[in-house]
């Protein structure tokens, strides 16, 4: 019999708790002890249940999900990965699917429908309740990755002429069917957004006061067409829990909540990291994508780099006489271009991140480039001294060692300047600096670095 309880003092972290739940749940399901498995999940948070189900073998996922009560199943389903959501839909009966999907939050439902085949989406939409169908089709009508697509139409709106007592009564009536009650939005008869009010200000006001007397009229809002990354930046900047979304006529149509913004930040960060690695960013989970798609995502810039790096071969061919007379020089070419590439990647990474977080602006480009050039010079001096000593120890040739050390100094300076300058250049041209900078830095450092190295060697060795 698997133990279904464990003292919290024996659990060192939330991850250990999740691992414990998952392992115990799987053991109980393997024993076909469904009552025990159901009892195990009772005190567990929905998001932790979702993670436990995701890590179960596929044959057990549907069984575990069916152990949940209807209300809990809806909340757990919203936290599941889209791959598991789709797998469960295939295993459920038609009515079971509709019961879950119809009760989901509109924004979570729209996110699920984005992942499903169009034929399945059409069938599900047709069978939703009229209210939920309207809310879902409204969200799906907005462009992907915009505020309109990630917002929820479930919010509480008030009127200026309402008293505090009337407003509190309205909140009590709608609290269970709205996304959040901590921010309350004031609209006029035409649904134009005229003010905002926090729940704290409402409950501390006098009962006979009107909403118009206590609300804030200066409202920060976004349009339905605003990019989701900009929405996330605004919520992060102002420390909002939610942000109102209006249409082109400034009518309130929804709100974006902080939990949705966390998902956006994770998605955008993942895309930036993929892009820095020369991968085509996409909405699919990389590790769940088939191998052909993986290869297609990665081959683009690899082919470009393959072609452009032939320029490095051309430089080496043009300096063959130097290498033929001092063969030892060839041994240090990989060291120099790899170090230069690493220095350039460091500079470009900090600049690209600064541009993304708005900590760095285009009008600061010259100052940032000068700062990175100084850093590159300092790095070059430190690395150059070390590599000169190392090269002399390996080859016993002072001229070759000095050629390597001086070249490394010049290459580090070049890499820092190009690594910091190229993101600014591409950003000013409205190109993605993360996608464009890495291959250009690699090519510049490889080609120019080899040329500098062999030219310095020719000068020092008097060849």
C-alpha cells in the first residue's frame, strides 16, 4: 500500500512535493487503487495536479483526470500543456469535452483552440453556449500575439452614478464569473472607459459616495491591436494586476491579467533565446516537434554561415605562404576565432537584452559601443598576456607567441565593437537584432580575425 501522506517537514521544496504526488499517483493507478488516487489529489493545488498528470504515462493521463470533480477538472485542464489537452480531448466523449471547454475562461479557451485542428474548433464552437461562443469568437477574431487575443472579456464594470453600496452589491453578484475583482472599471452608457477603481478604495469609501467621486480618471490602457510584449512591459512597469483593453473607439472590451502576462513573458523569452541561437522562433514546443521541422528551423542560418565562412578559407589561401613557412601558426587559428566569437557573443547578448528590456536606447548607441570597446580592450590585454605565455610554452617561439597575443588583443577589440554595434544597426533598420547579429558577428570575427592574425604574423616574423 502506497503511503498517501507525508509531513511537510520532510519535504524540502515544492518540486519535491510535485515529484512525490506524481510518483504516488502513478503507483496507485498501477495498483488500480482509484479511491486512494482520488484521495491523494484532494489537498493538491490544481497547477500541481496538472503537472503530475502531464508526467504520467499517456495511458494513465485520462484515468487520473477523470478522478477530479467537474469544477476542479476545469481548473486543472486550463493549466495542462496544449499537447496533453489535445490528447485528452481525443479520449473524452463529446459531452465531457463540451462540459470542460464551455466552462473554461475565454482567453484559455482561445489559446486551446489555437492549437486544435480547424475542423475540431468549428465543431466545438458550434456547440458552446451562446455567451461563451460570442466571447470565444471575439477573441479568435483578433490578430495573434496582440492584447485582443490574450485578454479576457470577464471583468466587472461600474457606472459613475452608482453608490458604493450599489457597487459592492454588483461585485457580490458577479464575483464568481469574473477573472478578477481587484480592479473595477468605470464606463459610460456607450461602454467608453472613463475611470478605474481598486477594490481597496471602494471598501474604504463612505457608502453614500458615488463611484464618480472616488474613481481615478487617468487610466492606463492598451488597444486590442497592441503587441502582447508591450502589454507585458506596461504591466511590469506599473506593477498592475490587470490592464484594461479598449477598441479603436476606446470602448472597454476586456482586460489582460498578470497570469496571462507571465505566460507571454515566458513565450517571448523563449523566442529570444531561440533566435539568439539562430533558430526560427515558433509557437510549438521545440522538444515535441518532429525531426523534419527541427531540422528546418535550424538549417537556415547554418547554410548562410557555411557559405559565408568560405571567405575565411579564401583569406587563408591568400596567406598560404606564411603558413607554409611557419606551420605552427595554423595551430592557433581555432583558438583566436573561437575566443573572438565568444567575446562578440557576450557583447551582443548584453546589448540585445538591453534593447528588449528598454534599458538601452538607440540614442545611447555610441556610448554603449565605446564602453564595450573599452571592455574588449581590457579583455584582450588580459587574454593576450595569458595566451602569449601559453603559446611560447607550447612552441618555444617568441615571435609566434607575440603574433598570437597581439592578434588576440586586436580580435577581442574587433569582436566587442562589432558585437555591440550590429544590434543597434539592425534595430535601426527594423530588423530583429537577435536573429541578425549572431551570424554576422561570427562571420566578421572569423574572416577579419584570420586576416589580422596572419598579417600580424607576417609583420612580426618579417615574412
